[in-house]
C-alpha cells in the first residue's frame, strides 16, 4: 500500500490539478459521444473549445507551479508526462469535432456506438486511477485498472480495423473514404492518450510502492 503522505503530501496541489485535468478530458469525450450520435446537430464548437481551454489553463498552471515549487511529492517528469497525456485528449477531441462540422453527412449510416462506449469507459478509468491515488492504492489495483485500459485500447483497435476494412471496399467514394479514415484515426489517438495516461499513473505507483 502506498503511503499517501509519502506520495503526494498533505497539501500537494499537483494532484488536485491533475484530477481536474482528467475530469475535463473525460468531459470532452462525453461531449463528443453526445454529438456523434447526431452529427448534423453539431453546428458550433463552443463546448469543445471551452473544455480544451479549461484543460489548457490547468496544464499551464501545472507548468507554472513546477517552476515555482522546489519540492514535489511526485517526480517532476511524471507530473509533466501525465499532464501532457491528459491535455492531448480534449485537444484531439476538438480536432474530430472540427472535421465533423466540415461534412457531417459523411457519418450517415456509420455506427460508432460501440467505439463511443469504449471511449467513455477509458476516460472514466483514467479519472478513477487519478482519484484513487489520493487515498493510497495497492500496486495490484492500479495494475488492474491499467490492464483494463490496455484491453479497451486493444478492442478499439480491432473495431477500427474492421471499419477501415469496410472502408477499403468502397474505392469509388474517395472523398468520403478520406474523411472517415481521418475520423477513425483521430478516435484511435484518444484511446492511445487514455492508455498513455494510465501508463504514467502505473509508472508513478511502481516507483513509489
């Protein structure tokens, strides 16, 4: 069992900031999930931009705090790595939303329900992993969370490959193919970012166990 006093300290602000960043990342995923169910309803980027800006402000605050804080409970490179992994989630989500707004009609007939469910689970697990660090967490438990993230990312890869296989059998729909390929690859990046965040958390726990 990790000693929370040894890992984070009683008043370590970095944990609070990282948790806030993880929540914003998960919020961006849920917003994307909502709009991908009705792509034509996406006419404004306000929600995505607001979430990404909030997370960017949190990331900047973390960077500034690292410059002004001499002692941190977690190693600086771990804080930076986790902060960056979290920020890349809403940033990638916003890129997907931008592309959907360009041609929402190309998503007609495309069922991404299973992908979105996996994506929300991945974001939720990342939030849970960071929250549980606060109270101290056994290495076995953090490994179990991380294994779930790896499994979700692997399952998502298989589903995305199935979609790409379907796509490649439509050579006459070149523009639509390029559009959908872009969306699929960006979705994959979000799964990768969730996995990256989980790996960093797992690394932190290993070093402090």
